C-alpha cells in the first residue's frame, strides 16, 4: 500500500519516533508499504520554521535527505493536485493539509494523519 504521511508524522518518524502512535509506527515500519513524503510538507516546514512554530524547528533539507536515504519516495506537486483541493469541503483551514489530502486522493494513496479534524474528510485518509 502507498502511504503519504502528513507533515507532523513525517517529522516524528524522522526525529521523534516515540511520538508516533503504535498504529502509525506499525504502518510506517511495515516493509509491504511504500512510504511517500510530499514537497508540500517541506514547503510547510520551511515557512513555519521561520515563525513561532516549535514543532517545525527542523532543517527541511536534512529531513528530505534523511527521508530519501530511508527509502521514502518524494511526491512533487502537480496541477491535478492543486485542482483537487477544490473538491474538498471546507472542514479544515490549513492549506498545506488540504493540498496533502488532495494529493493522496488524486494519486490513490492512503493519507496518514494525526489530525482529528483532517481525518473527518471522506476519502483515503486514516487517523493514526
């Protein structure tokens, strides 16, 4: 199964695996799953690392390199992904999360999130 991780899960998997739920850790460690991270997450980290967001005080370039070295695949943003945001109901206001979910829906990937609000969207999203 192809799994796209939300930004928090991506950060935790790389730098604080103890923060992952047992379910998230199990899915991430399962060798049958293909793990993906999005350029959207790196963009979010770069933007939020310059503000007062302590969860995002991580070097996005080092994170990217670490994810690639750990076998994750990188997902670029396409026009189809951005257009997919239009079909999402306005449940969640964070544009990064909405684009991540649209990417998963467009590509047919399962989107893993720790965000309870984001997990209420219909489609390929799983709260872990």
